[in-house]
């Protein structure tokens, strides 16, 4: 039971304590306590007894402001049973947030006013995943929280609790993971809110989604560039080159999460197809070779890319460079324990509509 100074006079407080003792309930009083010493709690939740100041007492659980608001809003819901006893209600909060809806900042929270220039977050998931605010890295403390960010970036329409838990902790029972997911989400949203005050993650009808109004994602820009290049009727070469420029590395290249493989491979195939298509249509053999080199950096085991690049070098009369390219390719295959047949990935440029 939690008591405050507004719960009545000393006799009422004593009566409440006696009732709690009779029912083996614990009592925590806020403010001055007239019937005993008043302990002090520091910001970390450690209790200090004034009668034994040299020793630190037990530690209370400490919630940040957002977690406390969410918890109070949740327990304030009355008992809906008709004719049943009315559940105790917490003191009404100003504009309490619906736990299912994205949290909105109010006039009581001046964060956005003080940081008006910091209106956008940038999430890089091509290469090593990283969250930036005004170009500065924002530390994501929990690995599961970073995992959530990358998953939502790869699924812009959002994901529900079951999809997130299955992706982050594959093979484990969902019922034991919900709390871990909520903890990671709460920590992530708190980190973003404390840094910039931006509601970057929406939560509606048990679906979580990155809010495109407040967060830029490099993968989304890449997909937009691919769509634009596939539908444009003018300056097609420039449009496809913009796609290559928007692809610095594989999706979450430093991570080995199982769900990444299909999305990563599909994106890689699109980029390789673009490299071959541009190289095939490029009249300048030097530029064509650079395009093929870009594809080889993405897939160093691709036999068709190496054969195409070797033909371009031979056409340029640089037989020595063509031989070195072939030797390096064979060494790459040997180190990986592959052969030409295993590494061959036929490329079909016409599939991308160039």
C-alpha cells in the first residue's frame, strides 16, 4: 500500500497501517512519517535510514516518467463487470495516453520547443546498423532494441508482438518473451524521447511501426530510388546510378539474424542486376568495368560478373588485368571452399526492366 500526506491525519494513517499489518501488506509512505523515522530514497532508489546513515538500505524499483505514466494509465482502468465492485482508481492524469496509441507530447513537455531544430532521426541499416540524431550517433543500450529498429525498417508497414518476438528470439516460447520485448521497446522509446523528444515508434492495435514523419531510413530511400528508376522514362541511366549510390552495403551487414537472409539476398540481387544492366548498356568500356566491379564487391563469388568483367578487360586489350582478375576469383573460391559451379549465379538483367 502506498500512502501520501494527503491520506488523512495521524490517527487515520495509524489505522491504515494497523489494517495493513493485519493483512500482511507492505506500507510505503510518501512525505513525513509521524510514527517513526523518515527514510530517504536517492535517485537510484537506494533507501537511507537516518538512524544508521553509514549503511545503505534496500533498493526500490525506479521508473522513469514515461514508464510511470504508462503504468498508472493502465491500472486506472475501472472494473468493467456490471454490478461488480468498483476497482480503485488512480488520480486522473492530465491527458493520459492510451497505451495502444503512439504517445503524443503535450504542453507540459517542453522538449520539442527547446530542440526545435532537431526534428528528424536517421536510421542507417545498410551496413552496420546505427541510429543518428543531427548526425551524431545515438547509443541504443539494448541489442534487442537495435534488432527491433532494423526489423521495423525492413518492414515499413509494421509488425505485431508475435512477429517481433519470433524474429528476435526464434525458437523460444512467445509467452516467456513478451516482457523482454516490452522492456526493450520501453528502453528504446525512452532513449529516443530523452535525446530528441520525437515519437519515432507508433503503436496502434498491437502493431509497431516506425513513424516516417520523424525518422529517415536509408533502406526506404533505396527502395524509393529503385521504384523511381523502374518507372522513369527519361534519364534512366542517371536514375539507376542513383540506386547504386544509395546502396553502400548489405542490409545489417554486421549481423547474422536469421530473418535477414531473404530480404538481404533479394536486395543484393536487385543491385547486382542493375550493375550488369548498366554495364551492358554502357558504351564506354572503362565505365562498364567500374560498374561490374561494384557488383563484384557486393557478391565476390558471382561467376557471371567475373566472366563479364574479364570480357570487358579483354576487349580493352588488357589481357594481364583479365588474368589477374581470374586468378583472384579462383583464390576467393578456394578460400571459401567453393568451385565455379557452386558460385555461379546467372544474372538476368531484363528482369529489372532496364
